[in-house]
């Protein structure tokens, strides 16, 4: 099974959307294997978003993601990366379809509610930044037989 990193960003936490977002993840059949709520440390945020370090929005991105509590998760399932990206919707909420998290709840790219890894390499890197292996729980869900052929 594939794993991905998902973050419910500070704007979603402040707007009371944690439960709604987790509900959508679980209803799709994905498994949450690790979860933590905290205010992200600036050093961790800079490592997480290191690929954007030379971009003009980098400092405001770091300020935003460390401005309040966020929820970090390891999510698992068949094609978890592409499924989570689809559930989230387009990065720019203007282009996000209704029924996606961003399409339903976001207005601007700078406050777009959620993050999910965009590739297997990114997922592995991001999971290792936010979680120790011992924090990722192995378990079998009772509905797995009904989700996968």
C-alpha cells in the first residue's frame, strides 16, 4: 500500500474543518496511520517547503504554516497519493472543482486548507520530516476486504 503525507493547514484548523477533512479521507477508504496536531516549528516548515526556498512567496508561506496549529497525518491506501491530490482539488481554489476540499472551502492559493504530497519521493521525504517510524501505526481496517479486489 502507498503512503502519503497530508497536512490540515492552520486556516482549516481555525475554521473548524478538521473533522470534515478527516471524514472525507476516511469515507474514501484511506487509512490514517499517524496523526498529530501541533504548531509547526519554523525549522521543520523550512525543511518541508525547501523546494520553494528561492521563490518570492517562501517567507510568507513559512509564516503562514507556523502561525497556528496544523494537523499532520500519514495516510495509506492504494494510489493514496493521487487519490489525496484528487480529494484536495487544484492548488488554486479558483480552479478546484466543487466536491473537493479546496473547491468547497478555499478562496485563495495562500490559504488553501490542505497539503498532500505530490509524488512518492515527496511523500517519503515529508513523512520522514514529520514522523518517526515508531509513530506510524500498523493495523488492518475491517473494511479493507470491501475496498480492494
